């Protein structure tokens, strides 16, 4: 496991999404995220769309839970494509907990699905860290963003957890 210190959770989100998208662009250029992500994730995804990546903004139900069936369909559709790689999903980014409605996403289920299909999984855990037990090295996540001030640390410090051996 590796911890990289940043100036905030936004920097951690940007770094995670943009670096993995760039690193894996030969494998695929399709990113899945939810429609209710923090603006740091949404802005990074918009930036990548401008660079000709495909981004699917997954629906959420009335409780804010991401649509797992839509996620599975996007993954399966991308794997069926033979020509080009724009449809192949290589990154999923879904927040751990929503700061506005309190929804805790099914991180373990999403992580297992991602692992099954060789997709990197990033979670923005800024709103959950310090509020609920989060053991990054015990979760099926590849990258996890957090911010120190959410667990009584100083402002202006964030970190990005990167699973050991991630390439």
C-alpha cells in the first residue's frame, strides 16, 4: 500500500482519475462514475471527455445508491466491442459516502465487480473517513481519496491511497 500526500481531497481525486485514465488509455477509454459525485470527480471526468474519453454518469435511485445493473451493462457492452477501445471500461469512480444525503455506496460490491473485469476502482472517501470505519487495505479498491480535516487533522492536507503493486 502506498499513501501519497496532497493538498486536499480534490487534488487526490484529480490525480487518481486523470493518471489512471492516461495510464490505461490503450486498454480502454471509458470511465464510469455516478451522477451525484463531488465536483472534483465530475470536473476531472469532464476534462477527460474533452480529450475524447467516454464517461458514463450512472443513475442513482431515490436514496442516492448507484445503479449497479447499469454499471454491469456498461462493462459488458464495452467487453463485446471488437473495434476500438473507447467503449471498454478501465476505471470506475464512485464516492464512498454522500455528504448531502448520507448514502453509503456498496463499495465492496463495486470493487468485486471491478476486480472481476480488470477495471481499476477509485473511491472518494472524503465524506466517510472519520465518520465510519474505512480500512483501505481491506477493501477491494485500487485508489482512495481522503482529506485530513475530516478526521480532525489540519486543513490543506489530503492523501491518495494507492494499492501496492498498482500498475
